[in-house]
């Protein structure tokens, strides 16, 4: 999420390692909602990256696996390149098909 007023400041690390994020950041990244989590990545250069995330229900986890997401990106590219037709349901799809009489031409 991009913002025109990015946060820069310091937060205290409490004795048990707890860090309280400023309320404005929690609200901006929806970390004040139930199930919100923060992903942390330690980079080789010593930087700790925090990424806001929302927990995924177990029955939806398949959708977020890398293999499935790669397929989603591929479809998005095909749609953007107009190599596939996007329809709004069965009737719309059937109407998008060529008429059988025109197939022999």
C-alpha cells in the first residue's frame, strides 16, 4: 500500500519482545481487524521487514499456493493481451462463440 505520508519513527521493544505499532499504521494496514498478522523477514543486510497480512482460512489455502498464484498471473497476462475472452456467465459465453454456420468459412 502506497501512502503520501509514510511513517518514520521509533517504537519500544518491551521486555517480552512485544512491539506496539502506532494506531495510524494499524488502521491504514487493517491490522486492527481480527485475524490480522504481521509477516517478518530478516534480510542479510540486517533490515527487518514487516508485512501486514490477513490470516487465510484453511479451506482457502490452496488458492494462495505459489503454483496456483502463478496460474492466476498467467491468466491475467492473457486477458491483458486480449488472448482470451472474458464473459459474465454461461449466456454471455455462449453468445461469444462463433455461429456454427461460420465455422466452415
